[in-house]
C-alpha cells in the first residue's frame, strides 16, 4: 500500500538525475505533494511560488517556453480551479511543455472537507484542447506516467491522491498513454475504472464471478486521449458497460466513455462516481461509503446494466 502522491516525488528525483532541463514548481505544499524530495536533491531547479497557483502556472509557462520541462505541484482543487485560466490560455493554448501533477484528487482527502476535495478537476482539464489527462491507479503506474510525461511534447495533467492504495502493477510495468490495459477478460459486462476505483473494480469482478457473471476489466488510466480501439472492442463484445471513478460522474471518465459509446455503439452504461454533490468531511472509509465508491456499488451497477442489454 502506497499513495500515488509518493510516486510524484520519487519520479521527479529520477527525472532530475536524467534530465538537466527538468524544473519543479510548488505552491507551498511540497511536503504534501512530495515535491520536497526534488527540492532536497536539486535545490537550484526548484521554485517555491507560494500560495499562488495562477502565478505558478504563468512561471511554468515561461520556463517551458525557454526549453525547460516544468512540473507543477499543488492540491488538485487549486491547480485546476484557481489556475484554470492560466492553464488554458497561457499553457495549453500554446501547447507548452508543462506537466500539471497535483495531489489530493477526489474525496479521499478526508477530514479537510468539501473545500479541499477535488471532484471536478478531471472535467476541467479534459475540456481544454491540447491537454492530456491521466489518473493513475497505484504507485507504480503513477511513477511511470509522471516519468513518461517528460517525453510527451505539450501539457499533461496527472492526478495523484493522498491516501495509500493497493499496489496492482509490478515493477516491470510500462506506461503507454495511448493504451488502456486489459486487466481481466470477460463476456458479460465491461467495467472501466481508474484511480483508487481500479482495485475496487477488480474486487467487484471476483464477487460477480461467484454469481456466474464474467466481467471484463479495463484500466482507463488516460481519459484523454481515450484508447478507443480497446474500449469499443470490449463494449461490442460484452454489450454493457460500467464506469468507476473518484470524481463527479459529470465530465470525467463516465462522461468520456458515454460520449465515445454514443457515437460508436448502442450499449447501456451505468456510472459509479459522485452524483453532482459537493464533498463533506469524514474519514477516507466513511467518505467512500457515503459516496457509494465501493466494490458493492460496482457489483450493483453491473447487474443493473446487464438487465438493460438489448
């Protein structure tokens, strides 16, 4: 069990050793985002911008325009909300080489409450042209994605989380932003998940199998661009889909899959996610139960969508 935000600090240190043009910017949250590891290893390439995310994005854009690869940290709600206009107009409009890698995505921030729980960040970033959007599922995938982003020309958004999550992938895992890994084959329903919900989707598949339901699991770690070929092939095979995400069902993974499916197939879809309400304070476990972000919710959604199959 390790938090995906821990991967951010470790990946940055590796990148700092490999590339002299990697710089890291932070908004006074280096200990929380783990960018402090880069600060300690490469202090001359670390810029503390203070509690000023919008300004930080502008500085990052300037560095990227000077042939640097700029990684920016903060909490997800602030990196995408406070700095939206700068991300859109200053970074993405010019397709600059800035990697926006905030932590504390979703509701598992915990007791900090709704003001610090980011349930809209994926939607905000997905709608911006030129932006790639990634939500890793575990420490290994997060570290690989953050490192791989350095080879991708242009802006990339990678969301990490505060809480510790199960390790799913092994050390040999290779991240490919264009390929959604098929985690488990099945014939009755396709379950697509990312972030902390991938582990729960795999557990849900085990529960469904005890009732004779074979679920196909796809890890859609990259919401933009979608691996359309893998997803459409699976939807045509199973005829039903469930999406599972720690984000609003509006504009995130569920929305992206629904838009794709509507144009390519006619399969029914059920979405497990946060239903257009703000977060609230509670422990991680209490919040996951409160928002129905559980393996049982995925099982229930799978059964409901199978009934709707043509």
